[in-house]
């Protein structure tokens, strides 16, 4: 069993200080739930972009949040390497879900998630027939296919069944053609 991290006085004070402000507490609670952009947080919090960015900067400097780029977007999340992320996750697990502020935040987060699902569905519906070509722009096909084959082969002895949902061009079926237990679904638009 993994040993829980013990916090020194200064480290704990610094971590708690970084979130001990109403907006930063709400931001940290949202980042426990999902990776979010500044725009997402502006929508959830109903606050200005400069204000949200300033809070994120303070939290980033304290090592509470990290940022990663995905295309033109920058996503923020609780820094997994921060030793306080487990502590914060535990704190947020004890929040009253009926609290009006946290309840409103969670509802707004739900709408953002639904919007992302809709956006992804539209994107893939428009590009499914070219997905292999698009994917190859980001990573060489051979690298993706070899990693997939290795992962599946390593698990097949463990009773793994493979389900390819939204088969698209069917390339993954070709890559895994030697697999006995594969099921694919395809929804024609």
C-alpha cells in the first residue's frame, strides 16, 4: 500500500494559501473534475478573462495547476506532480454538493462537457472518411499502429475483448485483423 505524503508546515501553508480564496477554490474544484481552458472557467465562474487568468497564474506559480497545449487551446488541470493534488482532491470530495455555488459550477461544467461531446461528434462526422490521413499528420501511422498492436497483444492473454466503437475508415480492424475477439460498430450518417 502506498504511503500517504506527509506535509511540512510551510508546504501545507503554501498549498492552502494558493486556494484559500473563493475564486481559486472554485477553480481548483473544477480542475479536480476536468481539464479546462480559461474560456471554460470564464463561462463557469461568470468572471472576466483577465481575472481568471490572474488566478490561474497564481495557482500555477504555487505549483497547484499545470497547463498543456492541445492545438490552439491551453488546458489547465491540477498538477499531477504537485504533492498537494491528492490533498486537494480529498478536500473537494467532502464538499456539500447542494451548496448553491458549487452546484451551479457543476451544472455549468456539465454544459461545457455536453458542448465538447457535440463538437467532437460534429468534427468526426465531417472527417471520418479521412481520419487515417488526419491522424497521420500528428503521429506516424506505424507508431500508432505498433503501439496499439503491442497493447492488445499484451492483454489478450488476460481475456481482453476489443471493441472498436465508431469504426470510421476501418483501419484499426485491419491492424487488429489477427485478433479473435474484436467487435466493431459503425453509425452511418
